[in-house]
């Protein structure tokens, strides 16, 4: 459908619009408006394609689940393309992991929505999901025959080791951006202790973090009002 629109726009620019010019050869106001709309549509189409291709690449070269994808997403959309800021990326990750679903898919949907509206959200989600769907569909047919081959096991062992590095990198980068006050390290250490030392479900720890943040925010607000008086 997008290619049809571009073909029609090309026809407007090359064939129809020149006939709309007045006798002096200058562009009419109608032609200027139409040209502007055509260029806007072409630019939007390129942006949508860029969103899809960016997340398709991320989905194609990420192993180890959603959190291992975060450093690649951050490098592409924050450092390289500068579609969103680093602080916005941290907020998106925090929201994504607070709702059902894979954090990488949720993050891709929210980032796509942020930079390209609902079309961007759909294309980002499709791009990040499609590679794994295609690869797993193909590998599932042959994996049972190759999983015991030594070279295959060695390759997966190497991948697992790299995944640990990706997860540590993601944790350090998020911590660098999100831990900025005195209460944040305390919440982080408490959450880590609960995760490692208890059998509490992670969703409850997220809820504890939410309420801790709300309590701290309320305390700061009340303290500020008291100090101002």
C-alpha cells in the first residue's frame, strides 16, 4: 500500500503539478501545499521503514532474552539515532518490566509509539518479533538432530557467557541513569537482597519498589512544603 502512495505522489510531482503552474512559470499556492504534503508523506514512509529495520536488526542479533536486548536497543535508538533520550529510555524500561509480556517487546512497542505513533509501535514490535519467529521456526525442525554435536554445544556455551556480559552492561547503564538520590541505592540493595535471599516473586518486589518511590516522593513533597513555611 505504501508503494502505491509513493507512485501516486511521484506522478503528482512529475506530471500533474507542472500543469498547475500559472503563466509566469511560478508555483501556485496549491502546488506548494501539495508538494509539501507529498514530501511529508515520503519522509514519514522512510521513518517508518527505518523504525522497522532498526528493530529487525536488534531482534536478529540478540540472544538471551529481553534484558540482553536492552544494550542493543539503547545503542541504536539513544546513542546512534538519538530518537529518545537516555532518561526516557530508563523510564520506558521501568514501565515495560512492570507490565505483562517480554520487556524487549514492551520496550520496542513503547519506543515505536514515542517516535512514530501507533504505526511506529506496530512496526517496531513486528521488527523485533519477526526474526526470532522465523529463526526458531527453522531451527526447531533440526535442533533435536544437532544439539548434541560438540561444536554446537561449544557455540551455545560461548553465547551464554556473552549474555551475562550484556545483562551486566544493561544493569550498569540503567543504574547510572536512574540512581541519582539517596533513597534509590537503598531501594536497589533491598530489592537485590530480596531477589537473592528469598523466594518472593519478582512482581511483588516491583510493587514494593513502586510504593517505596511513592512514599519517598510524598515525603519529599511534604518536607518541601514544611521547609517553605
